[in-house]
C-alpha cells in the first residue's frame, strides 16, 4: 500500500476519508511487524488528521460550528448518530413500512447492511489488517445512524469486499452464483431506474 500526500485531501471530501487514519495506521503497524524497519514514507500519514482539521476549521468559519455537518444531517435528512444495532433494527422494521418500490428499497437496505457486515467479519480472517480496518470503519460509519439511507451505494466503499468475491469466484459454483446474482441485480435496479424509482 502506498502513502501519498494526496491522501490528506481525502478527509476534505467525504466522511470515509477519516477512516483512512486507522486503516493506514494498521498498514504501518503491519509493515513494521513484518520488516521491523522504519520507513520515512510513513510520515505522510500525518497529513490525514491535518486534512480533517482543515475541514473542521472551514465548517467553523462558514457555519460557526465545527460539527455543523452532524446538525445539518439531522435537520435535513432526519439522521443522527446511533449505535449500529439501532440502524440495523430500523432497517429490518422499515422493510414492510411502504408498499411497492418502498418495500423493495427497505429490503435492499437491510440485505446490503447484513452483506456488508458478513464480509467485514470475513475480511479479518482473509485480508490484510488495513483492509479489514477499512471495512470495519466504513461499515460502522453508515450503520451507526438512526435511519439508514442508500446502504447499497455506501456498500461500494467497502472495496475489499470485491477481493473476497474474487476469492470466492475461484470456486466454479460460487463463480456462477455471483455472476447470475450480479446480472439479476443489474436488471432489477436498471428496471427501477427506467421506471423512475429511486435505485440507490
């Protein structure tokens, strides 16, 4: 894994950028454990908290509150921080709250949050610690809310999941299963989009 100056800019764009701090920290510890040798490139990691500090300063300068993003999420999207089990249980309860497309959306929210959890757990056994840390941090980021929204889209940030899919695909049965499943989901969400439904 490479350490680049632009990594510090990730914290200025989207919330998952902050997860780079523990993820790359885990990578540093992993590399040190293997080689037992200091590497100067690790110093780039110091730019990550600097990027987040700049974001908080801009938030304070523009809105008078370093945590304004939390207030705005609560006011405009009715979402606030909560333990992850609260978000999961609400996703389960929302499955049958609406009919038609709303029921479809509720089912997919719950399915993808559980899928993400399963692959997050598996990542600790099959992947590098940095990937597992990234998976865990991002899953907690979108699951630790009072009301889950767009979970299938947020699941895309769990990119090590696709490495696990590739490992599964080495087996012919799972390769066929993943291929058919992916094509069916492509058809489902394309159909929803064409009909004007929200398709994550």
